[in-house]
């Protein structure tokens, strides 16, 4: 039954995504803010499809999100959290690798929505562009989502944090909200089968500006790692 449900979900998920990608071009002339409102139908549809495999989710720690724009530093285990932050607030902006801009249509939509495309091999110039673009976005009242590990890491593992999160924290004088998830247990990286259950995403106590860079990176990594371990343990009970 799990295999059947996964098959049905995967078919409908990719069909829904393809349909949205094909139809969104008709609204490409809209202002960016309006376009982000239109594109927000995609995560809503994706989460509705999760009912097929019996997958729900729970949000914890909403009280830890300030009222002003922040940097969400997110543990990356699954496609799920890349969908979540578009669902959570249509104005959230992502820091994402520039390779994604090569996907037909989708690259145009990300640029139109004003997300941050980063050339991972661009060195200091790429870092400077990321900081400048992020500053513009936060000054526009939007929060930014960054996956400091840079890629999806299977549950039970923790990747090294790249320096981008520290650069944004120090250069933008920004508040950073750490985020832990256990999504990889239910929607594993590059796995066909999905498991029914309850994904938990938890917003942890924020880091305010002013902490030493090395101390910030160490504490951020430890906080997300320990919170993720607890959520993974809870999912396996």
C-alpha cells in the first residue's frame, strides 16, 4: 500500500508541478509581488497531495519568529522544506544555487519572484552579489531562507555549514532563526517511497546581531544539530 500511495503521489506531484510551470508564463507580466501571490498556489497544491501518503506536518516555535524580516537558517533533509517556506509566507525569499535557473521556465520564475541565485564557484564576487541582493530583499520587508549545508543531507547526518550564513549574519546585521526538521525520515532524498507520519518543523530561539562570527557558527550548528536529533528520535518512536 505504501508503494502504491507513493506511486500515485509522485505522479500527481510532478504532474501538478509541470502544470503550474506551464501556466505561470501567462502571468509573467505581473509585478513581482503579484507574481509571488500567484506562484503560492504551487505549495498549497503540493501539501494537499501529501494526504495521499498520509503525511501531515506540525509547526513548533512560531513564537520565536520576530515581527521583522529575518534569516531562516534551515536544516536541509528533503524537498519538503523547500516547499514549506513558500507555503508559510509567499514573500519568503530563498538563497539557491544558480544551476536551478537552467530549468526551463522555472529559472525565469525564480528571477521574477526575486529570489537569490548564487554561483557556488564564483568566489568573492558571488558572495558580494549574494549579500547585496539579500540586503535589498530584507530592506523590502521580506525574510530569507538559507540552507547552510548547501544541499540535502540524509536524516541522522549533519553537514558542514558553508560561510554564506555567517556572511549574511554579520554583513546585514540580521537576526537568524535556526530551523530544525525531521522531514528526511518521511520524504528521503532521492527515494521513490515516502512514509506516512508527521513531519515536525521547529523554529528555535533566534540569534540576535552582534555575536562573534566563529562563536555564531559553532552555536548555530550545535543548536540545529541537537534539535534535529530530538525531532528524528521523536519520529521513530
